[in-house]
C-alpha cells in the first residue's frame, strides 16, 4: 500500500509543480472583484464565461500601470501561478497588464444605460418625492441576508411609527431579475390598493447588500428598470455598491448607498421629532405668554384710559376747572374791588383835600364874567368881572394887566 502524505506536503508538491510549469503565462479575461489596497497592491479576479481565477499585482508592478483597472474591463495579463500552501489556494501573480477592450458586462451596462437615458428613464423632472412621514415601507430583498436585519433594527430605533412589509425575493442569479421585477409590481399594487393610507404616504425600497458585479447584475437588467420606471409609488434603489451606480440607481426616485442608508433616507429620526416637538411647544408657550402679556398690558392701558375718560373723572375735572375759575374770578373780583376801592379812597382823599370847605378861603374868590366862570388870565384891561366869596360878591373893573413872565 502506498504511504499517505500530509496535506502540507501535498500542497508543497502542487506548489512546486504549478509554479514550475506555469512560471510565465499570458491570460485574457474580464476584471471583477477589484480592490485597490492602501498598501498599493491590487487584488482582483479575471473571468470568462465559465471560470474565475484570483489575481494579485504587487505595488512595484502596479505603479508601472499606464491606466487604472476597472471592473468589467477585458485585459491580457503576463504573469505566473503562485500557490499559498497554508490554504491550498493558487492565484495569478501579475507582472504586467494590458487592456484588451471593454468587458462584456460593462459593455452591456453602457448600452442599456444609453438606451434608457434616451427613453427618459433618468429624467429628474419625473422623480417622485418621498413622503416626509411614511406610514408603510415595502422592502424587496432577500429574507436571509444581513441587510434586512439591519434595516429592521434601524427602523425600530429611528422611526417605530412606520410599518415595514418584507417581500422576500431572489437578489442574484439567473431568476433574480424576474423575481425583483415581480415584487416591485406587487409592492406597488399593495400601495395603490391600500385603503388606510394614500400612495404618497408609502415607499418602496429595493436592494441588497454588497457583492461582485456578477452578484449585483440583476439590478442592471432592463426588466427591473422597467418595473421601477412604471412604479407609481416612490421607490428607492438600495444596493450596497457605493462606488459605482447601477441601472436601478439611475431609474429610481432616490439612490441609497446601502439598504441601511435607505431606511435613514426614507424616515425622519424620531428623536429629532421629539426635539422638534419640544421646540414647537416651547415656541407656542413663549408666543402664548407674549400674547397674554401684551393683552394684559392692553387691558391695563384700556382700563387706565377708561378711568381717565370716565364721566366721574370728567366731572371731577370739570369741577376742578369750575373751582379754579371760581377762585380766579374771586381773585380778580377782589383785586378789581380793591382797585376800585383804592380809586374811591384816592378820589375821596383828593376831594377832601380840594373841598373849598376844608380849605382856608380867606384868599380865594370865584371869578366870573357875565355870570359865567372864566379863567382870570383871559381878562383884559377895562373888562368888568365879578369876584365872589362865600359871603360877598364884588363887581370890579380891570385897571391894568401885566404879564409876570
């Protein structure tokens, strides 16, 4: 019986055989699963219609590339086979890479993209607005992947007021495109026939977690694009493929980078709503207090104005004016009376002083001419005049008139 060898020994023998036999090979294929590592190394796979092989190009050779590798590009590799013995894996170690035209999948993608763009599938003017406060979210994805569990957790903590309805479907493989399109139409029909909520209160999310271009290809199929375009309910494309856009991303009303991100884009944060509610309450309370204060001030002002213009105040004011007028009248009257009294007193005093009875009349006579009192200075020489005293009357003749000054 042949002696058994260890797994490590077998892998070492295969390593020697493969690396010796395929020390210098040329391989043509299409790029997939491309990763530019921070170290500068490039990890990817090349494939044809039947097979795939892992490839690596280390930093030294990668820095000499004249172009950037892209998923779907068809290339020709010059390199060798290397075996990683701990796992028994082999890969193609690339020394140089040359382009060999665009890959079949990438070409199909560009052709469909151009076709749908011409048909108006990507027109921003026809994009529907997502509901601000959705009542139902229909999720079209696999029911076994991690994506749906993440979506449930996020919705539960972020916006538990919204109901999620899962429509499980196949998201990769030959039948995926038909299954995805069928469930989009089904979700749209459920939304339109919902008697409790309007169509603009519901939203559809279609997507899956990340994967290779081949894994995600169902979302680049025309049948899926048609279903999204014809959907009357707002729809979000949520495929975990952040770097590049899929056809579903262009056609949908909104693109999310991941299924979890789709939940965040479709729903408000309930904590933000709580804060908003508090702010609105505080604002209303503040406004109410300001209005109440202003009304109280207005009432106080009206009361004061009413008090100032009341009949009682008017009568009091009029009474004060009357009293003031009375006082003023009395003051003026008293002053006038005093003035009149002073005048009377002055006249009495003057009369008493000038009363002939109160004067010494020995040297005073009354001069008259033709029985008329006259001014003695008007008399001339030879005029006849009368001089009268209280006791006597004398007839006289002017003998001489002489001016003194």
